[in-house]
C-alpha cells in the first residue's frame, strides 16, 4: 500500500485529477496538489502513511468476514431449512 492508495481509501469522494494530485519526480510519491476547500488541511505524508496498519486491519477483517459468509448458511437458508 502506498501514498496514493491510502489517499484513495481515506478520501474516496476526491477526484485524483482535480482535487488531489500525486506526483513522483523520481524520489517517490508526494502530494503535489491538495484542494483544502473540499478536504481540509493537507495532511503530511507521515500522517497518511501512519494509517496503513489501521487500513490493513480493516482489509483483513473484511477478508475474514467474506470467507465466513461461505462457511455458514444465510438467515434465509436457515429459515427455509426450518
């Protein structure tokens, strides 16, 4: 997960072409444009990258929940079985 992924996850309504722009001049990704009117003050790269463990934990939980959907019957299937 990189800076662009984190921004897309934290600001899903943002246009990555108009509101927020990420650039790489050969030394890594950085925020070259941030629309403060729409998204508030521009966060630092550290603030955004510090969110990675939290976002990864959410993805892991979703993966577990999805795998469990296949292991257990739905409420509708249980009602029909009665």
